[in-house]
C-alpha cells in the first residue's frame, strides 16, 4: 500500500533512535505536524525561536550520543538558526537539520517563504540537499544520518518541500547502511616502540577538542601505561578525560606563547584528535618547540597536518589505537617505575588542589564575589550525577584547574557563539538521568532566553546559573590585553549591560521558571540545594565582580 513520504520519514526516525524532534513550526511544516499527531512515541519539542530549537537538539545529541533531529521553518527560520549551526559545526555535533520549503509546483515564481535553502545551509553543514520527490525522502534521510554520524561528525541539511512530504510512496522504507568500522591503526606497535624510547617525563599528551566520550577508556589506559601527563584545551566542545585522574594536568590557555612555554621541556608530543592548538588573539609564535617529535592519533584524515606536521600519523579508531599502544607499552616500560610515577602525580595533584582551593576561597568574603569563588562554590554544591553545559568566561580563571569534568558530562560551546548553552542544557536534560547545570554569563543568557520557556514547559531538571557582572567581561579583558585605547581609558564602547540592568528574576518568572539571586557562598549552596529538590527548572543569578 502507498504511504505518504512523511510516514516514511517517521519510520526512519524511529529506526534511527529519534525520540525527540526539536523545532519551531510554520505553514511549510504542516505535513510533518499532521504526521506527528498519531506518533505518540516521538515528542515534538517546541522552541520559541529557531536558534533555541537547534541549541536544544545539539544538547540532546551530545548527551544521548545519537544524531539529533531538527525541523525549521523555511528560509527565515533557517536564517534565524544559522548562528547556532555555526557552533554545532565547530563542535562536530551530529545533527540532521530539515526545513520546510514551499510547494515545488510554484517555486519557479519565487513565492512567499521560498528561497535557496541549500545555498544558505551549505557553509555551516557537512552536506546539504533539497528533496524533490517523495520516493527520495527515505534514501535522502538515511544518507543524512550516515553523514552526520561519520567522523568528523557534524550537522547536515535537507530541504523538504511541503508537497513532497505529502506525495504517496510505493517503495519500502530503505534500510540503514552498516556503519563503517574503523579499527586500530596498523602502526600501533611502531608508535609504542617509538614512545618507549623517551623519558616518560618528557612525553606530553595533548587532547583536541573533538574527542567523543567513547575514547575515554583508551585515553586513560594509554596515559596510565606511561604515567604521562594529559592536557586539554580551554575551548573544548566536550570532555574525554576525567579531570579527577592523577594524569590530568589541566587545560592550556588559548595563547601560543603560553603553550610553547609549557611544551619547552617536551621531547615527544602525542596529539590526540584535532584542533588542539587554539589561539585567541593572534600571536606570532610557533607553539611547538623545534625538535619536538609529534605523534598524531585521529579518526579524521583531514586532521593530519592541518595545524602542525606529524612525524607519525596514526589513522584509526582513537580508543582502540590508544588501547593497543597501552597494551604494547606494558611490555616495554618497567611497571614499578610507572606505578611510582602515577603515585607521585596523584600526591602532587592533591597538594596543588588543596593549595589552589585555599587561595581562591580566601576571597569568599568579598562582595560582589570573584568569578573563581562563585564558580567553585557552584561546583562544590553539585552532585556527581550533574551534567555541565558551559559557555561562561567566568570559568576561565584559576578555578578551571579545579573543575570536575567527566566524559559525557561536560560540554562547552566551542564555536564561540553565545546563545547555545541554555537551550543545549534543556536538550541535554531530555536525555540525561540527573540534573543539568547551565553556566552562562549575563550577556550570553540574553541571546536565547526562550530556552527558559521550553525548560518550564517540558519540566526539565535544568539549573540555569547566570554569572552577572553587567558587562561583556571577556571582551573587555581582550581589549586590555591588546592595549586598545578604549581599554586604556576605561571607556569601553558597546561592552556594558546596564542602564537599565537586566532583571533576571522577572525574566525567569515570565517564562515560568522559579528564580533567586544568591550573592554569598552560603546563599549559593542553599539555592542549589533547593533547585536540586525541585521537579523542574530553576534559575540562580550570582553577582560577580
């Protein structure tokens, strides 16, 4: 029997594990909305603006480990979503983004709401197509999901004309292709033997910002095999190494001069993943010292040589490659020496944490609080089950060395696009069994406040933390670093958010989210305890200096 193309679409979504569709509907999306009326197993999650819808889908995808699905409204809706798609592309979030297109039978006349959606989406997606026949909907969707989840992951786009989704389809729903299986690199033994020739104290592991949580076991095994220090980047889209581990050494600031100084004594650099060298602003400095051997492990062939040439490039599944190397290193390095090195790292890490905590909390009586005190107090009050969605520059200070980041439990808006974090937290909460905490500045919180309504409507357990200094603080700090005249004269242009000050209590209340202002450490702890006990979202505003 013939079915509508929209029914084929829903069959494929079910088969691909889609339980939520994120969107903001319009007239061109009516065929899909009609199909969803009887689809009780798929929840349509309404965002009050398209950027919010994409942000929620991004968070759901990262939290669930699946491909997220978004449905937007025509040319204008896709245009509204572009900023967050920039961030999703940078974070390599697997998304299938669709948008309704006008009826193909009058596209030639350029009707209202029509436009070249594919051209608009192409720069911020891995693949973009318009489907012109109902018979092609199934195969196009299958291809879209496959491309989105293939490393490097990322968003793809399909334009779906409204008459196409209503067309009858005689053929069966196409099955999914078997996913490609990338095994360990064949050069694992060469890699291990080369590393074993170096003093482990002069080997440095640097993680790129695109590593999935699935690589964590291999990363930990590899680090423990040599007792190697592991570093990450400050602007990382996700966490792939537990920060509580003795080998975790922290993050590198996005400054090539700082990175080079840290690498000065290194003889062998193991670069895992891609885009590990992030610098902002520009410095005319080569981050890797001359003579340092670079071993690069990645599952993306385009990563090799993109930032720096590798002496040995290992293409393969990252986790499996590092597990294989760890197994070989166990036969090449003396176990007692490695155990002693790990023990020393653990003891040194504990001393450093105690010293740094005491240094930060010496300022806890200041009013307003320092950003470090505020962030540390928040983290101390959270349970182990919490997932963190972060885009706040308040976390970039000394406190970053104390932040507990765990694989699959920490995400950052790596693309630098404000307005992603709060909706991403809502989407993540729909897939996470536990509280989700959104960390945002006052500026970032105003880019997509519509996320508060979605959080309340779907009763998600999200705690929105807004660190409020009434300005774009990170921008002012950069102006100071660059020696800009507006900074030297303390006359910043377009960087203050005051007169009037934003009333976050009233804003949250208007969206149905209970809110409180907490300006002291005990008040922060009390507010988080109350929020954790609430069935639904909360907002906590914290004034910082």
